[in-house]
């Protein structure tokens, strides 16, 4: 009886595959991260939350208390309108700055 031996990979195949993977990972890691959402970790110290009587409200961060309040009110109006709520009834219910 004759036996067939399993086909073996060339000795350079695995190191080459590893080198390609490392090059791809290094290329992706060197790219600057794109900012998609404004968040408190970027330095904004104040936040505010606005709610309508019906529908979704809005939470926003800002450098100043007045900026956070205005952004949250704008978000509330936008989200309340999208969710079938009452945008005209939006009011800021919470606002403060971190210390």
C-alpha cells in the first residue's frame, strides 16, 4: 500500500503571513482617530439636559454652562420633533459643570 503524505507549507509561509498581519496592524494604528461624537472627554466641563412634556429630550456638553444649556435645548427640540413629541415645550431640567 502506498501512503500519501500531507502537503506541508513552505517554511517561509507562516513568518510571511505574520509579517503581513503586523504590517497591516501597524498601518491602521498609525492613522489618526476620527472624532465622530462630541464627548466630555474632549475637555467640555459643563452639561445640561432638556426635556419636553412628550417625546425625547436632549443631553449636551459645552465649555460653558450657557453653551451646554443652549445645545441641550436645540437637541431637545430636534429629538422631540423626530419622536412625535412636543418640541415647543422643551425646558432645561438639569445643568451643571464638573469640578
